[in-house]
């Protein structure tokens, strides 16, 4: 991605937003946008570990599901969706981007 400190600005911003906004709840749109962010990041990695690919794929399914329910005006998804949604909070996604940027 980027080099040095500049390359870490976007994931650092994700972590800051997550800390400020998502400390009690991760919404469907956040899950969607964060799953897109990690998938786009992984697309540009030279070698994607299988566990990151699974994480990205599952996040994309979660994100699309949340977006569809949101667009349809459905008030809530089952509680398990929001429990698993924490895996795609801005804090987690930002941290993963930083980790995989550093380790290559």
C-alpha cells in the first residue's frame, strides 16, 4: 500500500473512528463498509493468507446481508449478526490492515 507512516494513516483513522463511534455498537452500514475496506486491502496484497481470505469472504457476506436488510427497511437482524459484527468493527479492520502492512 503506502510507505512508512503515510501508509498507516487510513488504518489509523479507522481505529480512531471505531474507538469514537463503535464502542457500544457496530451497525450494519459499518460492517458493510469495513468488510469492503478489508477486501480491497486484501486484493492488493501479493499473498493473501487463507485465514485472511476466509475472514474477507465472511465479512463480505455479512456486509451485503446487512446492507440488504438496511435498504429493505428491516429494523433488526438476529442478535448473532451483531455479535459477529464486532469482528468487522473499524478497530479490528484497522488493526488488521496495520498488521498486514507491517508484516507484508
